[in-house]
C-alpha cells in the first residue's frame, strides 16, 4: 500500500519558470512532511519541511503548500534554475519527527537553460 | 565532521553470496536507518534502530539482517544475495531531520 503518492513522475520546466510537485497521503496520523532533493550519485538531502499547524512554509525559492483537509501537500520552486535539476521526494512521518519516513516515488525535474 | 559514511560505494555479488554494508555517523544521533532505492519506487525502509541496542523491521526487511554495533555504527547484512536485492542502499541517521549517506550501489548477478 503506497501511503504517499507523488506526481508527476517527471517534469520539464524552462529556466525562470515555476516547478510544482504534488503529494497526497492517506494516513491522517502523519504530522511531519519533508521534501528531499537528490542529485545523481548522491544521497537525498533535506530541502524544506512542514508540520500541519501551518498551511505554507517558504525558504528562498522553495515553498511548501499544505492542505490538511485534502491530505495533500506540494512543493513549488519559483524562478527554477538549471541547478535545480534533480530528483525530488516528498515524505511523511508520525510523531512530529523525522523518524520512520514514508517516501513518495520521486519526481525527476529537468530545468532547461 | 564527515556526517554519514557508507562502505563500499559499489559491489557486485553472485547469487547466494553474502556481504555486509557498513554505515557510520559522527553526529551522535540515536536513530539510524537503512533504505533501498529502486527506480520509480522512492526509498523504502528496510530496518531502523531507534537507539543503541535496539533494531526494528521496516517496510521491506525480508532477506536482510542488521546490527547496531554501537551508537556510531549500523550495518546491513545480506546472508544469501538474490537478484531482487540489486538496488542502491542508503544509510541515514537522525536528530530533528534525517541525514543520508552517499549510498552503496549493489548488483547481484
């Protein structure tokens, strides 16, 4: 059972455009929602995370939008750059911490120059 | 401060062979994890250790064993490798967030 569904599988965006990746979860006990960025040959690295007491969190060009009633959250990358080309994973966990993360299937983002 | 280190980086095994993947962290974290990453499936938790001396099964534990040797080290053992275990394996440790190692790319022929 896939508890965190991520879409799209791949995304191509022009430089300067907005990249949007969506995730939906099933388990209402999840209360910590991070996004990870992974470059080829590297391990995932935490990009930004949100807890359900807020609907939006912004860090630089990266924003998480969270809709608790719809059980959905999304990553928005503003002014996308070629250096943002990577695979992005959403994840979720219980207990308000980073333990026992359940990951989405990943989105391969390509930003064209 | 090296963070999370994994050895080896690459390994090729024949079906039925055994091997141990090593992981160490220098951040004094209590919790450590082993994941496997397969195309189109994200990262799936194999085993985790909430603290030294404890280990628990994750989503896909079959065919694997783990040892939490001390607070720093958490190893993953394949007793009898199968082609279905061809994957990239990541170790992670956590405080408020999970920190991942660089991965081990394992091929079982």
